[in-house]
């Protein structure tokens, strides 16, 4: 064993001596060093390869393979996450006469936009069967309704926009009411993202009451039974018409990613 290793040790020693000599020459006469550098590189390259077990080409190939595998793992994880979100989206539409068209949010417009309305843009449109006034949902509940449609995109007007009013049911008995962004005059201002529930009848909203969509004729703009939010606190009685309460929406519109357009059965399908 010792005799077989001796050539490698000798070569390494020679390389070390050559390197040391090159340093001395480099200090004394730099122009003389170029041939020496070539000799040192030629002698030490096999030593470096023997000591590491890999040449630079092999290392580059393994690095590229590692990066490709990491990218594939990330892609598969995204597919799993998307599948889980779609499964959760399916639970948000209670009527079997509808189907969901998945979409991703690719843009937004704040409420101060002159185009009108606080909206997000999604990556499906008329080419996919989307038309105005269709309901849009996320895994946690109602997002809004389709406002404008182009060939491959659509703008969605969000629940919480100042001009949006949604008919709802709330509480265990399904009492009727409406949800809007702004509270009636005389009531405290709402917190970030909070909405106002106004009761249609005498049923007083209670903390923890679930709020769901009432539904619209022909399911436009809102299908029935989609979760919207939960009552956080009743308002004090200050003479307003109907009891009111603060509602915390289930969907955080500031972090929207995967959503779905609710299509009536048969719409958006190839003939």
C-alpha cells in the first residue's frame, strides 16, 4: 500500500516545490513567471483530480443535475398545493349545477383607480367561457364578481369595494340581510378589510354568526350559499334602520392567488 502511494506523494511534493519557486520568481521577475505557471498547472492538475476524485466538468454536470432536480421538486410541490386549493374551492359551491374554472390573480387595481372599483385581474376570460357578473370564489369563500372580460383575462370587482352590496343569510336560522363596505351614518368606522352587515328583519346578529351569500336570479352576480365571513361584533343601537354588525370576511383580498370563476353547468365547455 505504501509503495503505491509514493508516486502521488512525490508528484505532490514536486508541485509544491514548483509553486514555491514560482512565488519567488514572481516577486523577483514577474515576466519570467508565465512558463512556470503553465508547468505548475500541468503538474498539479492530475494531483487535484486525484485528491478530489472529480474533474471540473463532472462537478458542473452534477451541479446542473442538482439544480434541475430542485426545480422539479418545487414544481411538484406547487402542483400539490394547487390540487389542495382546488379541493378546498370545490367545497365553496354547494349547488351541483355549477362548476369551477380555476384562475390565478395576475394584476390588481386599487379603489382609487379612475377605471372604477377595487379589482383584481385573473388569467381567464371570454375564450374560457367567462362573462360579466359571474361569481368568483377562493378557498376561503367569496371573492367578488366578474366586472369586465377580455379574451384571455377578466377583471373581478372585490367584495369590500365601496359600490358592492351583497344579499346574505346569517346565523343558524338563515336570517336575511345585506353586507356592504361602509357602515350607516353614526356608526363607528370599520377596521382594515371589515364589512358591515345590516339585518333585514328583527333577528339581531350575534358574535360568531356565519354569513353566506343569499343568491341572485340566474346566479348572477352571486350564487347562493358561498361563505362570506363571520360576525365579529354587533353595533350599538343608534337609531339605524335594522340591526347592524361588523363582519370579518373569510377572504383576505390583499393576498389572493388561486381563485375560481363559478360557471353554470354547460358554460365554458367546448361544443
